[in-house]
C-alpha cells in the first residue's frame, strides 16, 4: 500500500481504502477486503481513516490498523493487550504491554464471529475509556 499521495488530500478514507484493496493483488487484497467487511459488520459506527499509509478503524479512539506485507495481512489492535481473547486470535506482537496483532497468512481462515467479537470488545474498551475521560 502506498502512503497518502498529495492528490489524495481531501479524498474520503473509504475511497482510499477501496483503491488500496483494488491495487493489492490476489489473496492479500481479498483478505484485507474480508477483514474490512467484518469490521463494518461488527460496528456500523466505526470510522474509517487513512493514516500512516494504511487503513485505520476507530471508534472513540484507534481500534486497529490493516497492514499488508508479502506473507501476511496483519490487523494490529491498539489496545489488544487489554482485551480478552477467548478464541486466541492474537498470534503476533504478543510481547508488548499494549498492542496485539493477528497475522493472516495465505490460506488462513478468518473466524468471522470470533473476529467480530474481538473487534466489539475493542470498541467497548475505547468507549469505557472515553467515558472515564469525560467524567474527569
């Protein structure tokens, strides 16, 4: 994926994400498109953004990024270490105190319901944190 080009300033993030997915060949583009669809199903109020040259999804703060590499498509959850992960989806960036990630290599099955549940847990975490800031 390319970083934001000067001509992209002012272009809605959803269109930039559409274009990025279309430009990524094969399984990687398909995987990113599937993850995006699950995110939009999990939280219809999610905000799509384009930061750091990649798709970003937010709700009361950053939830996760979508990153495409040669051998994996990765979703990095900003506060993944604080989330319950009963389906053990997190398989990358496990050593940190804050972030957690899921690497999807070619052929990986995306457990749709577990992924959406994890995304909703991240939204709930951010929403609770935002309410705490408003009371202070």
